[in-house]
């Protein structure tokens, strides 16, 4: 059963320099429990596609369904949690206060709020940091808190737009490992935008390779890696083969033209 | 202590220049009255103690200040504390009115494009009209509307000067959340009300306090100006005017000093509130 389904999706921005085809003829199905990565050079429309799923952009053509609804209806029914590249925590709220923010907005009862906050903070291994302020945490910890915030209201879908892009590689590896275990435990459907080939291959059950002008999908790779993935799986032959195919896909899309 | 030394140094330099200027400006009168040639020290000592000097020396102003602040009953019409209180209460009323007006206008400007296009030019024009010209009109109009006394018109004149910095600061502050933070609110399908109280308003607090510091000083200036051309008999502005009319420079200068002290205290109070609020909101670390 597909959770997200795009058919002939198109998005054209009208600018002063003429129309920009951000997305053209995008067809994709994402099943329940999939971990899908979108990879491609800047301007390939991967973030735009994620924003379409989130109902933050409105496609100009084709159809897009999220949980069987339009993207905007899905947004209104709070079908997904969204994680941006920057943690975007409020400096005037504690970590617990930041995670509680969407719950307050959605009008959860008080007792349930604190239960949920405690639970998701445990999920991202931030128990004990409830009363700390964002500036007291490292960048990686702040990003984990923002993931907890996206998980707090139990949406089935998690949309992540280069969530670890601003972090160094060692922290990134650690967070990738944590994200996989979190995904295994929560059985969420995750759509993940990234620039990094190893990250995409390591995390995903499905890798979507995209290319720019117009933004389109050039390859969809179903990963043959097992669900259980220690970090050193990245040295295995299978991993390198998938990574190679992704690289080929990027090259085929003329990603390295300039 | 580290902060006090530079302030004291500047104060000392000002007092030095003041004394030099007093000698220079008052010496003409000394020489005019003299029967014969005077020594320099005779000139200096005379310029320090004239009854109606062009520029009273600091110690003369201080003596007047001491007399009218500390040695006079605060209920007396001769007490600067009494007049200071009149000015202060109008300033605070004007400050409150101006701040609320500024914030409300900023909200309108940020949320509505038509309001922004129609209100902003008038807000800017309002600040180009000299308040001295406008003050008597405000008093006349209010009097014809049946508003008695000077407190209300003074507060309005004060608010007129004070709302603008608050307006400008709050427009910037309410617009300070970036696109990502606004998108995040949208992903939670938050209402406009929720986005305002949970995101826009808290984000604007640092801007608000910076504006309030300018605003409270402007409110004090507005009140004093409101007391000047309007025939008021109470308040620091009235003291300045009366001192001028009766040729009593010590009265003018001590009222000026009182106004400066009042301004310093008000700005400091807002600063302290800012520091506390910034700390509690995690903006300062």
C-alpha cells in the first residue's frame, strides 16, 4: 500500500526571467515503512518535491496523494513531521518546551504532553536534557531535539530535508545510526533529502536519484541491503555496488556538467 | 567600577569646559561694571558668583539643585521633585500609550499589506512635523473636546514622539522569524494567532526592548516639549520656561539637570528590564 504517490507531478515557478521547471514528470510511489532518500545536485528539485509532499508548495500539474488525501489535506490533518536543515529551536524555550510546542499547538491534554515529550526525548537519547536551553547543547544534539519535536505528535510520515547537512562527518555517522534504529522501532515512513551518496545508501530502502533543469527523477534504486545495518556495512561489496549505481545515475543526469 | 571610571572622566571634562565657558561668557558683564582694569583672578571670582549670569557655573547650578531638590518640601511648588513627578507621570502615561500604539500599528503593518501601504508613509510624515508646532494645537483641540487639565494632552504629545521608534522596532522584530520557522508552524497547521503568540511576538522581544529605550527618552522629551509652549506652570518644562521669562538661569539649568537625571534613570530602568528579560528568554548567555 502506498503512503505517498506522485503521478506526472509538475511544478513550474514563474519568475521575471521566464518559467523555471522545478519539477517535471515526477512519478513515484512510497510504501508504508519505506526509508526513501532523494539525492541529486542543487536545483534538481529534491527539496521542492519534499515541500510538495508537505503541502508547503503547490504543484502546477499532475497528482500527488499523501495518506490517500491531497498534500494540503494531509498537512491539515498533521500527517507528517518535518525536519529542516537547521534545528530551529526557540532560544526562549527549554528542550522539553521546544518538543512540547507542536503538542501545545495541536491542543493535547497537559498530562499527555509531558508523557509524549519524555518518550520522544528518550527515543533520540536526550533524556535528562529536558530543562536545558538550546544553546547549552551541541549542534548534533539540537538536531536530535528537532527530530524529537517532529516525532512528538505521532505522525506516520517523517520528512527530513538534509537534516544532518550542517554537521561534521563523525556526528553525522552517529546520527545516521541512531536514525536507523529509531526508524526500526517506530516503523515510520521516512523521506530523506541528502547530498551525500554514502548517507543515502546507508539509510535507505529506496534511493531516488534526481537531476536538474528540469527537476526530474532519473533512477529509482531498491536497496538490497539487509534491514540491520552496522556502520561497517559501508565497506561491503553490495554497499559499494549500490553507491556506484547512484553515482552513475547522477552522472547520467548530467549532474557534473558545470 | 570599570564602568564608572570612563563616565567620571567624561563628567570631569564637561565640568571643566563648563567652568571655562562660564568665565568667558560672564566676563563681559564683569568688565562692563568695573571702574578700572581688573586682574585675571578678580574677573574669575566675579564670573563665578553673579546673580544673573549668562551661563551659571556648575556650583551655582548645584546649589540651586540642592535647594530645590533636597531642602524644599516635595509638596511645595518650588520643589523640583514636585515638578519632576508631574513630568514623570505624564512621561509614563505617554510612554505606555505610545508603546501600545506602536505595537498595535506594527502588528497591522506586518499582517496586512494594505495597512502597511497606507499607514507607514503617514507614520513617517508624522515624525517630520515639529512637535513644538503641533503641541499647542493638540491642547486646543482637546480643550474644545472638553478634556480638562494638562495631563492628557501632555501624555498624547509624549506618545506622539514615543510610538515611532516602537513601531519601527516592532515591525522589524515581528518580521524577524525566518522562512523556515514560519514553514515549521505551517507544517503543524498552526493558526495565525498561535504563530503570533508562540513565534512572532517572542522573536520580537529583543527588538522591542531596544525600541523601548529610545521610546522612553523620546517620551520624556515629548512631555517637556508639551510643557514648554503651552503656558503650563507645573513640570520641568514649565520650570525651564518660567526661569527663562523671569531671567533666572539657575532655575533653567537645575531643571535641565533634573530632566537629564530623570532620563538617565528611566533609560537605566528599561535597560535593566531588558537584561533580565533577555537572560530569562535565553537570548543572552
